C-alpha cells in the first residue's frame, strides 16, 4: 500500500505538470511545482518553531506558545497580502523603488498564476521572521500585545528592509547577497526578538540580586527535550524548502549544491555546539546541541548557493560555537532573558552567515569573497547591509514595543505569570489531566 501511494503521488505530480505544460511549457511548469512544494516545506517550519519553543519552556505556557505560532501566521498572511507585499515588491512607477515599494497593495487578480505562486512562496518567509519573536518573549508577554506586534512586522518592518535586498532596492543594486534570508528573514526577526525581550523584561526570578549587589542567574529548564528535538528535525526538514526552493527554479542544477551545503552546515553546527557546551558546562548540553543545528542552518542560509561543501562545514561549525557563546553572553552579561536562545540563533548567526558570503563566496558575477581573490569589496557590502538592516529592525521594533507597552501593556501581571499563561491568557491547560507536568 505504501509503494502504491508513493506511485500515485508521483503520477499525480506528473499529471499536474503535464496540465501546466500544455499552457506554459515544461520549464515554467516545473518552477511552479517546485516553488509550491518549497513553500509547503517552509510552512511546516511553523510547527517546528512551535515544538522547539514549547519544549524549551515550561509546561504551564504550552498552549500560549502554540497559539502564538498559529496566530502569527494567520494574521501575518492577511496583512502581508494587503500591505506587506506592496512595500516589498511594489514599484514606483515602472521601476522598483530604491527604498520602498509603493504599488500592488490589496492585489487581487483572478488570473495571474505567477503572482499567486510568488506570493505563496514569499508569505511563508514573512511568517518565519515574525514567529522568531515568539520564543524570545515567551512566558511573560500578553497575547493581545503579541498579536499587535506580529501584524506590524509582517506589514511593515520585514517587507521594507526585504525590499532593499529582494525587491530590487538599493542594497541589491550594490551587490548585497543573501540567497535565502540570513539577514532578510533571520536577523530581522532576531533583532526584534532581542528588543522585545529587553523591553518586556526578564521572567520572574530569572535574575536575583544577592548580598553585595551580586546578581545570580537562574535557569528555567524546558519541560520536554523530545518535543524540542522533534521541532528541530521539522525545522531542518523545512529548511530544504527554505534554501533549496530559493533557487526559484525547479530545473536549476544549484538545487543539489544548496541542499548539500545546507545539510553539512547543520551537521557541523550541531557538532560545534555539542563540544563547546561539553567544554563549557562539563556535560554535553541537549538544548545547546539543538540550537547548534539551527545555528548551522541560519548561518548557511545566505551563502548556501555560493560556497563549497568544505566551506559550508566551516561556516556551520563556527555558527555552532558562536551560538553557545552568544547565549551565555546575552543571558549572563547583557541580562536579557531569551528563554529559547532565539536571538542568538537568528540574529548572531544570521549576521555571521551574511558575512560568510564575503569570505567564502566563490561564484563569479554573484559573490566573490575574500578567500577567492575577491578582496574586501563583497565583505564590505555585506557588512553595510547588516548594519543598515540592523538599525532599521532594531529602531522600528524599539519604537513599536514601547508604544504597545504604553498603550495596551506588554507584560502579564506577576500573578498571571506565576499561574502560567495557559490558564491566565487562554483558560486552557496544555496538559490537562497529565499530573507529571502539574508543577512545571
């Protein structure tokens, strides 16, 4: 039965391709199917984020976590269709705007398959950027305030900086290279998450001042490592759509190389984080190893199409080391409480992956890095893009979170936080009837 099902599925894809090909030709039909499948894989990453965040936080907030991951996609999809797409891919007259798109708002064609394909592929990337913030602000943020924020990132913050790079804006004119979104998607979400975590403040009991002003840092272990690990594998699986389908062509020979570099970087990132945590904490840390896999994936997202397999291993390995050091620095030095290390994974490794293009990039006419006789030119353009996108994402997020804090409030009460957001925000215990989780 299983083989029969696979055969029927393949036959269905072939039949669909044949129908498309009658009107478009095989190349265009293959592109349509490939981008659709890629977008579906990226959509599955929403489930991966939900599982990682739920597993790495306490059981009393499980329902709240999955609700945020559900709603940031639902709200984000609507506002990205209405407003975000126009800011990101709209034009000024007959040409792309240098700084912002100003057309195609509320675009509503019946017969424009190219738009429908491209919008569907792009909306899942917008949702990824928005959902990163959920983990950074977990366990103490008001649900309604999170919904307000996620609407703004999908409608305004993500699309405008995305226009600079993917929408024909000024950074793309300079030659900035971000194949699948280390900066466009991940660092934007990472900046927003870091700012949000700082503005909302740490969880109760996270930082305790003792005698002599010494501040002790308390760890809040996640309640389910298997659930978090499932999320990591879902994210890794979805990343083959995230990076692989960013070739934007189902007939591109680059698909194979992109999937190879993606795999090797993720594996190396896991190994890098494993041994770094083993040395640092005297034990191989599970949560750090999982974040190492994600660090490797984020790190390779920008350079995956322009680096060799060997370079991808180095990039991923260094990303895995960086994520451990970054988590410790943000948590214990900056005293910013990021429950799942989202800002370390997506911001720090997003920056690292973007810079890696300027070091190892080796595709003439696209990106030639420092180690391949390209000089510092590409590295300089990559650094410029990192800084300008960082200023934009940091500044707009800081303004937005403070406005929300002043008008509607950003944080739940101390009593609600202690009770857990499942009950206080949703009146729905995520593990009702499971006594094992009652005190977690």
